C-alpha cells in the first residue's frame, strides 16, 4: 500500500470470503472443494482440479483477482484492460 501510494497507484480491495472454497469455473461454493491436508482444490460440482493439481491458495488468489476485476468493471465500466 505504501509503495503503491508513493508511485500514484490505486489500490482496490475486495472481500476474500469463501475464495478458497469457490470454483472459478462453475462458481460452486462448498467446504469439501478444498482438500486442506493436501493443499489442493477439487470442485465437487464440475470436477475442476480433479485431473490437474490446483493449489488451494492459488485458487483463492485467482478468485480474489477475478472478483476485484468484476467490481472494478461495475464501477468504471468496460474501459479497463485485463
């Protein structure tokens, strides 16, 4: 935050609630999606993560990123680049 402010960058926050148990493909939210003992994510609805290893923390980060982009689009419209 400090360095972003020094360089004139904006910081936008969003709630991280349930991001580690939310499927980024189908949106299904379930505690069983997150295999904590293996640090793995497998969607119980669509099977995302069953064939490839998806890290649960990386899944949460992806969901936070996408949630933030969606919130910014609502606020600023489609003028944002990805």
